[in-house]
C-alpha cells in the first residue's frame, strides 16, 4: 500500500513539471536586462548592505573582546 502511494506521488510530481516550467518560462520572457543606471543602483545598495553587516559583525567582535574583561576577574 505504501509503495503504491509513493508511486502516485512520483507520477504527480512528474506531471507537474510541465506547468511549472511553463510558469518559469513566462516569467523569464517578461524579464528584461536592467539599464546601466538600475544596475549600479542595485550594486550600490547591495554593497552598502554587505558593508553594514560587516561593520555590525566587527562591532560585536570588539565588544565581546573588550566587555568580558570588566566582568570576569583575572586570577593571578
């Protein structure tokens, strides 16, 4: 019984490939190449995002490196 259910799922998955591919092709046909201005705007925004994440990571690193020294006693 379980084998039949699995076979049905595989057949359903294979039968859905055609409509899914047609949907993807429709979207690709509507897509267009960005203009030079659009491309550079997107690149700037992405670069700023990467830079912001990097700065935040560096600040967290520095904080976690400096702050524990004030709370953890050093034994000599």
